[in-house]
């Protein structure tokens, strides 16, 4: 059978596929709130039944938290594991929603039809694009394109407490040739993107202490060292005037962008003017010899996320404070070692302190960057077929944040992950009035059919 | 009659003088709290009656707030105006007091007898040292040493809202050759000090804005300019590595210390190690080519009194904030012009801002330094006689803070002020368990008798 037949089947079945998604969206599976425990369970049951309806051997699998859903089908060719999550974010503030978040609807908007409701994009709508592609394939071919494991989590929005134990306990059942995750978006809402670079994150809180109590600046001002003054000097030294981070050894393990990836990124026509213009800025503030895309995807950063010291209320107090503190985070790439950077940062701060000022440090997490290994042929196969669906060549892109499950697949199951998804920048995930474009859903299903056809 | 007779009379009368002070301390004249309005009025009445008891023509004079007390006596020689205030600070937190703040008592302590109670030092005890000296003089001589105007305010602890109008409306009656104020202390609790240099104060609040809303550092980190980073750079530039302030023109109008004053200060044996050691510091943090006393008395300063931006609560948020702000104050000396410095500071900040960051400024007060003119012979006459009472030569000293009334006497009445007082560093003014040493009270009365004898 040809791919065209599968694509046609997808087109014909779209109304029914939307109905199925609506049914799943009506289940308020908010994982973080114990009041919705039964709803999470019901969403898992719904998925088991839906997978079974087109021949997948599916089960609900208990955890100490919300259940996992596992399904298996046999087939020739590579073994792929597809991961998605059926739980959703809370809906507060409810008064900012234009409709009941769990009474979803198709709405006409100036930009086209959208599916409105909590989870429409993150991640129920995205998850179902893969499920619907498999259903259509099966209906046309009578079999599946390859061996597939379906793996749906119900705790992604609440920190995934059961995930690591479950991966460890079920490693053999879960291990595949490659993992597919549909929880990311199109580049600039139009270009299909396979996310291959995820930055890591290191958080540090510094507290500097000068005098042993708050002083009156009339009495001590001029003679007593002010810790805000010292903290400002230290933080001012974080970046040089070219935006380069000054902590010794910081760039150890930072790779140069491979030429083929750089070429792909240059070809994306990223409009950094619009990206920054949306938030009232115009000038990329990172390393001045790097492109804006590199700054947010492939280069490490140092950011001051918070600072406080002295009197910060209304009016004025002439206090000379005892303490000042700042929260600093580093986005990490490549092989940067979070623990080495933490130690280097602390030593670098200490070395700048004058007499009479001491520092204490508090660690806030440390995760290394996720650099996807893209040597599995599925990566180039997928990249090669997505252009036909979207009208733009697909690219291997980067991401400022991180997707922990991809890291666990690598570290626990020694399995590479291909992150590809159809969300748009304005989907308002985690916010009121979340939506998923019908175009994302429809072309997303077709895209998975193309990918499955290419990699089988 | 000799001075000795007056001093003897003061010694004999000390128990009665303490009883009088206790009576005044029992009146809870808290000026800032309307609940104590009648008590403020009663304190004024008490002073009128006490002045009248030894021949002063005294009156309570109404204002829109609490009344002033004015008294006059004739005499030969110079005309002096004595200023003090009969109102006191609130007593909160009351649970930190070891006794009822308005049930004063003489207590024995390891450092000698103290008068314990709200206002014992600030300023009822200090005010009464002058009154008691005049009473003793009158009793011995039958007349007063010179023409004296007594002027007591009841709103000093609540911003003196009625003072300037009252000075303007009663300028002719108040104008004297020199004003005396007893609201300051001994240097290091032992050396008699005539305070001649009061620093001014200029307050500024800067708010820097980068992005037009708070951003997620995962998405924008690296490309979007962070206003905390810019604020740190600006504040880091306030002082160079020698502690010198970098705002252009800042040192315009800053005088060098006259050699005779510098000699006096060098002779004080100021123990900056103990001064800083008390608050956990060891190294004077101001201009490195200046002595610690100069840093706190005669040199201008720039101090960061508060800073805030981004997330400052518990834990960590990877926000890239829209705004960051700081409160900065400058202590001013000599002829430094607060308004010129404000403009220069703002321009200096603006010139450091990168593209995409804007600054707004909020002014928080601007008062010039008070440099007492010490040409009136009373200054050297007083300085010459205090050593005999205290065992240390008196010095013309400086002060980090400001005493606004002395500035108004100069600007409105064209009258110089001699600030001299007997408070000690541990008097805990404005705090629980305020006290005044019986030694301060007794030697203070004797000191005024010596000064009046010298200047008449």
C-alpha cells in the first residue's frame, strides 16, 4: 500500500479523530491535585481502550502515583518507543478562561480552527497525533509499520516522581532502538523541528555578609563595607563587555556547532528582531560573536534570576545592610560539567571578596545538557520527509530548556530520543485558554505517517 | 561670685534636679501618636512652670501641632538661644523594656548610676542640663549670665512640621547671637565634643527596565538583556578600587579638612578597630587615602541602601525579570550641591545603559551638608573650658547624620549653632531601655555653667 492511501485515510477520518481527542480532553486529569486522582485513572483507562480498539495490546500499569499506560505491537523494521503524557496542568486562574477548560470545542479564529481546552496541545493533542497515525496505518495496511511500544505517563506535569523507578523496573520491556516524543513545537510555528540540543541548568544562591547587623548609614556610611556594593561588583564581572562569561573553566566542554547544523539554522531565517521585539527588546544580549539562535539554543548562559538586599519597601531607609543575596543560574550545553562549574563559580566569587565580606552558597539543582545523538538513521529519514507536509525543510534545532525524560531514556535505557512536535508558539500551554490548531493535529497525524513510512 | 560657687550649688542640688527630671520623664509626650496629644501639652506646661520657678518669663505658644515653649531672661553680654525638644519617641516594642518606660528610675549598673526611661537622654535629660545650670546660676548670682532665650519644641521626633512656619513667624523674637543645642553626645562616650560638621543627604531610587515583561530564562536566556545584570554593572562603577566615587563632579565643593581640625581629630585617638569590630568588621571601606574619622565625618559617601529584582523568595525560579531597582544615598559635605549631584548621577547612570534598557528615577529628599561656622568666640570659649570638667580636651567633631534645626537657624534666622551634648553611645535612644548616665546629667549641668561663665 502506498503512503498516499494512509494520508487519505487520515484526511477522511479527521472528524472522528477530533471526536476521540475531545473525549480525552473532557477528562480533567490534573496530576498535581489529589482531588483529580480518579480522573487521571480514567484517562489511563480511556487510552488503554483506545489503543485496544485498533489492535494494540495495552495495559494500565500501577505506580505509587498515577498509572502508566503501556502498549505493544509487533512489526518488522526498527523498534520504536513512543512517549507522551496524559496528565495536564491545573487550570487556575479559572476566571481567565473563556470557556470551561474541560468542555473542549473547535473554535473558528482569525488564524484558523483551533481545539480549545486544557491539554489540547500539552500533551493530549500531540500524543494523539501519533496514535491516530498508527490507527490509520493499521486500517489501511492491516499491520503496523514496525515494532512499536506505546508508553504514556500520568505525572509529567507534577515532577514525574514514579518515572525513574518505573524505567529501572521495566527496562527490558521499554528498551527500543529509538524513542519518539511528541511534546515540542514547530520552529516559529511553521518550520518542522527535530529538537536535538537541550540546555542543562545549574542554580546557585549567593549570600554575602558584611557587618554582623544592619547599620545606620549616617553613623557607619563610608567606613563600613556594604555587601550590596560587593555583590554588585561580583555580578558585574559575570560577563565581559562582549557577553562572555568570566567564571574560569566555564567554556570547558562547550562544543562548536557542527557546520551542517549551523547551515540548517542559518537556513531557518530566524527573525530575532521579531523574537526580541515581542518583549520590547531589539539587541541580542549574549556573546556578541554568536547568532541569536546560538545564544538561545547552543551557547551556555549565566543569568541573574533574583537579587535582594537592604531596604526594598516603599520610601527610603538609610540602612547599610548586613547581607545581600542573589540567585544565579547557568544554562549548560555540550559536555559542561555542572558540578565543576558550581565549584569554579564559588571559588571565583570567593576570590573577589574584600576583607570583611564572607559568602555562603546554596545549591539549587544541577542538570547537564542533553545533546541528542542523531546517528540513528531515523533522524535524517524523518527530517527528509517532513518538508513535504509543511512546506519548509525540517531542521535539527535547539531548546533553551530541558526535557528530563529524554535524559532518562539515555541514561537508564541507553536509548536515543527524537523530539518532534507540532505545537505553535501561541498555544498557551500551562496558561488559560490553551489551544491546539486543527492544522497541528491534522498535519501532525500525517507527519507521523510520513515518518513511520520513512523509518520502517 | 565665682564659678566654683555655682558648681557647688549644682552638686548640692543634684538630688532635687534629678527629681525634677523624673517628673518630666513621667509625662508620656510621644509626639507622633495623636493619643498622646494631651501629654505633649502637659509636658509643655510643666516646662513653662519650671522655667517660671526661677524667674524666666515663659509661655506655651500654640502651633497647628504640639505647642512650642518660649522663655526669656535679660542679661548682659551675648544673647544666646537654647533649643531642646520635650517630645519623645514611641516605646514599641514595649516587651523589650525592663520597666515601664514612663515610670523612670535611677538604676545602679556596672558602669555607674543611670536614669532609665523614655526621653532620659533624648532629649529631656539633655535639655534639663541647661535649665538646671541656669537655675543654679540664678540662685547664686541673683541674675543670669547673659540674655537667654529658651526655645523648646514638641515635634522633633515627628518631623517638626510646625518648626519652619514658627521660625518665620517669630524670627525677630528668636534671633540671637548664637544658638546652643544639647542633643548630641560625647565622642566615644568620654571626650566633650562640639559638633561642627553635619553631612547632608541625597536619596535616589533607580529602576531599570529591560524586557517589557518577566521572561523565562530557558526561552530567552542568552538573548534578552537582563536588567539586574545592567544594574549590577552600574552600581559596581559607583566606587573605584580606592573607594572614590565615580559620579562626575561629585567632589565639587568638598573642602579639605582645615589643619587645626585635622590635628584635633588626630588627637582624639579614635579606635577604628573597636568601632568596626563592634559590628564584625576590621577594615575601613571608604577612600583609602583618608582616615576612618574622615570617612564618617567629613568625607562624602555613596551607599546602596537597597536592591531588588527578579525572584527573591525561597527556592528558585528561572525568571529573566523585566525590572530591577536600587535605592542609593549620598552623604554630602561642605558645599556639595545635592541638586547638581542628583542630575549628574542620573546622567551618569543613563550614559552606562546598553541598548534596550531604560531607567526611571525617583527622588527621595535632598539636604545639603551643615558646616557650622565657628567664628563666633563662644566656640573656642566653650572648647577651652570643657576639658576641666571631663578630663579630655574638647574637639570640634563631625557627624554622619544631620540635625535639621541647626540648618533652619542658619537659613531663616542667620544664626550659627553650637551643638554640644553629653549623651553616650550606649544610651539606646529611640530603642527600648533608653537611659542617661547620672554622670552625663551632673557633669552636663556643670559643663553648661562653665560655658555660660566663659561666654558671658
